[in-house]
C-alpha cells in the first residue's frame, strides 16, 4: 500500500527558557491526533519532543502537502499553545506560529515539516531524525555521507539497487528554488552547493535505480519567513533504510562524528551536533549545544511500530565526549567568528539593530586622522 509519512514540528513554548517541553503539552497534542486517528484521517501517530520542539510523526494516505493533515498539525500546535503554553506562561508560547489563522498549507507559516509518499515494503524500517538549536543545512553533511560516500555506506558499492547512485534534490532556501543532481557523477556539484549550509539544504534523496524516495528533510527557514530572528529552525528528517537503501547502521554512522552546525544560543553561533537519547533531548549549556535524536520505526500497513531510541547507546558515548570538547573550544571564541555566525546570517538577529543605531556615527575612512572625541 502507498503510505505518507509526515513529520511536523513546532516550538510553541517551553519551560525555563529554550529548554524543553512539559508533559502537559504532549498530552494535548496526543489527544488532538488521537481523535484524527479515530476518524480515519490518520493511520497512526507518535508524539515526542526534542528540546523545546514538539514533533508530530504521522502516517496517512493523503499524500504530501495535504490541507487536512496540515490543518490537523496546526490545530494541535494551536491547542497546545492556548491550553498549556500560554496559561502556564511558558517561554516562547506559540513562537513558531507566525499567523493567527491556518491558510491551507503550513508552508511559510512557521512549523517545519518533512513529508513523503512511498509504496510500503513487506518490511519498512526507517529512521526519524530530529534536531534542536540548529538549521536545515545541518543535515547536508550526514546526508552526503549516507547517500554518496562509500567510506560511510559500503552499500553504495555492494548493493545492486544502490550502485546506480542517488538523486539529491537541493533547495535554495533564499530563492525558493531547487535543482536535482545525480551522484556519483555530479558529486562535486552537490558539494559545491550544500557546503553553503545557510543557503542550500538537501530537501530529499531519491534512488536512481527506480526513483524510489529515500529521504526527506524539512527545509523551511523561520527567519526568512518572519524577516526577523524567531529562533533556529530545528529541522526534522526521515530516512528509509535496509533492502536497497542504506542500512540503519550506515544511516547512523555519520553522527558518530559531531560535525559543526549553525544555531546554538540565539541562533547565532556554531557548535557541535551531539547525538543523544530522548532522555537527554534538552538544551542547557549556552542554550544547547545543538543536539539530534534518532528514532527507529517499522511501518506495517501504516501502523508505526516503535520507536527504538537509536542514539541511547554506549556506541555514541565517545561522540558525545568529543562534542563536549568541541563545545569548549568553540565557546573560547566568545563573540568572535567562527563561533559567532557571519554577517549574512546575523542580519535577522538583534545585531541588525545595533548596526542601525551606529549608522549615524559611521564616518568616511579619510577622516581617520581626526583624534577621537
């Protein structure tokens, strides 16, 4: 059967700053989605959270960008905001809801979403990845490693369905355009784009042997929607694994190396992405550091079986230790680059207000011989 997986997330308030959600928020979201499952709109769902972001993982048969599904997610986030976040005075209540009313599609409205439709295999394992305190470009490096680097994924060499390579659909998040690039022959073109993580992000990956969907990520940028700093985008991603796709272990392998991503406190700093279990999916030091959770599921006739908490394992202990060492090193830089983001990324933060307030005091370089007053 054809099934659609929709992973939709939003920050609608958290306790003690940008820390984590409270159980009452998840309970309200679960009630909204439970009614949708009883009515037949959803096949199944799972509600969780990473840091201050509520994650709605849903299966259905409506296809991507469906108005009913997007409206359901919007109503869930709105009810959490109105019934829990605002009455409790939680920080950033309704932060990611950039409008008072649903307009028919979540695009441009704040919540991030990764959605894809595929023919369910006899055994359909997949990995759902959810990050906090970072941006969509955070997935670029691991997705390249998973789907284009045989040093990470030997299946690219020894699996007949994978040897023809994959298609990377890369989004220009500033221009709202995309380009499809084929690997391995266009690997350098892929890297030329996705190395600029603030502008280009991998939206989806497709298997060339049969055009089967392999992975989908969220690529919305809140600052570009709102024209101001409203928090980093805290992206989500799902990857189909096994039987002609990367093995689960191959999909997890890149996260054994805590690569640097943009985000962290005030969405304005570079730090390591730490792989953690759900129990550690909360942000503390410098409002972070950025972290990622991986949940493994089986989909059987649309039903979500699981999850398995993939990073809650001693195999990732060294990655966490290394990430903390990297965090120490980056924090030593304080407000200096490369710890603080470059000017093109800072224009949506309060730094723009600082520059504006100083504009009248900026003088031509030829006047530098004048002694400061």
